[in-house]
C-alpha cells in the first residue's frame, strides 16, 4: 500500500503560507474537480517536478488572480495597495511561495522515512500567466480552499497519474493541524529547512548544518531603563529601580545579545522559563 501524502501536502501548504505571509491559516476544504474546469479568470501556473526513487511526477499549481494579488500584498506586509491584476512582481512572489511550499513538502516527506518515497527531490519548472479555463489535458485537479486571517482564498493543484495512489485522502475534511504526532514534530523544522533551501540551495544548507552545534547564549530581558551616572553612583542595597516594561507586556528573548522574539515567563520544575510567543517580526493582528 502506497504511503499517503495527503495531510503532509495540506499541512505544508498552510504552514508555509503562515511563515511567509505572517498570517494564521487553515485548509477549509479540498474538492476534486471531476469536470476539470477551472475558473475563467487569469491565473499563474507554476510547475514543480518531484523525483523520488525511479518516479518522476509533475505537480501544477494554479493561483487565480485574487489569490495571487493577495499573496504579494501580504508578503509586502500589507502596506502597499492591493493590485487588481497580475504583474511581474506578483508572478515572482507566487513562484517564490510555490518553491518554498515544494521544498517544505520534500523535506517533510523525507523526514518520515517512507520506504516507497525515499530521497524525494524537487525542481521548479515552467511558470506563466494563463487563463485557467483554457487549460486542457489535465487530470486529478483539486480545488483547495484556504483561510488566511479569516479570508477565504482558492488555489488549484493538479497531479499526474504517478501521484494518484499517494493522495487518497486529500479530499478528507480533517483539518491539516490534525496531522499525526510524528508529522507535527517535524513541521517547524521542515518549514525552516525549506525556506533555507529555497534561499541558499541544498548544498549551502548542508554546509550551514555544520554550524548547528555552535553554542549560543540565550537570555530574557525583563525590561530596560536609561539612567544618569550620578543616579547609579547613589544606589545602595535595597534600592528599587522602576523599569519601562509593563507587567503585562511580553519579555524580549535574545540570542547572543540580539533580539529574536518575545515570550512570557513560566515556571518549569521550580525554575524560571520562557514560553515563546513570537519569533522574528511581530505579527499584525
């Protein structure tokens, strides 16, 4: 029986979009289009070629105008105007997203150790702007409904015959976050690795892994205050210094003195700890 990649595909699509676009997301539904008819509007078609074992499989991603323009808008932090048509910048943004999704899926599949899908690799193929409804000779087309920050968006994913036995549960209503524990444990790692792979290339990532055992000092900043030298000199035992940090504000997390996120204080086995609430740039509500 072939290994099922359905949940991995849905999970990595969502987690990659969350990571790249700084949004919260979920897969609302996945529908198999029996009539193979896509929307009549323009869309960006991006092909990813996957190799595993002796198999080669082409996956075609179709990103409609409304979804593509929203992707680029969110990648820019939502500070530019939302475009109403596809241009070169939007096409480049979508290609980067599909490349990262494909890399994330590849890394996650390889982490599972499936015997029948070992050593999976991917390469980005052709891309271009087409009219979705004019696309022909396609099979196994799935309409994927995604919710990003409570807004519903649509993308299409078409598989060739090679993948039919590996996606038997793709239309299941089970949400992507209900992935098995094993997949959930590698979700963050697979997303981070795929982002690195898309930016640096596989060889550079392998070299970077040589540095992973370097020790870094983690610290948590309770608060700060600018003081005059004459005040510092006058301090004595029992002096109370008021910090600028409010009691309900998150604590800054630093690695080697560089702020990398924020969190909240917790108690772990009688010791102070910190629960990470955000990594990188703060997410917009």
